[in-house]
């Protein structure tokens, strides 16, 4: 089954290519959308200094891919519930934070 190419999906592919010199096809990436409370999210996904500003839950589009050396790359874009704009972008490699952008909506 082919993944739908969303704006978030395109961001993940472009970020991996531009920042980490890794090109993947859409078929190599899994995607999931989920709503999670802050207590269920690793602390590096949402900076602790923003907890008072961020609602109890955020919506996430999560993209997962393995590279040729079996590294697991995870990209996540977070949204406030009921708003279409992104508030956070995160990329991890093997569970380690390697990129986080807090976007103007929460700054």
C-alpha cells in the first residue's frame, strides 16, 4: 500500500535528504497519525519549558523509516487539537533527538 503524500510526509523526506543526505522513497516510510497526552510523549519531543503553554494533548503525524544500515529514523510533526498549523517538528535517529524545531505558534 502506498502512503499518501501529505505536507508532513514531504517535510520528513525533504529534511532527511537536505540535513542527513538520505533519500528514501515513499514506500520506505511508514506513517501514523495519533493524539497523545504530554505524559505519553518522550520529554525531548515537547520542551519542558513549554508545558504550561501546550495543551494537555497534541496531535502527531509520525513517520518512521529504516536506512540501509538499520538505523531507525522517526519524524514527527505536532499540531494543536483543532488547528491546522504545525507547532513542533522533531527527528530522532535510533531514539536520540537530532532535530527539533519549535514553530512560531508556540513560541
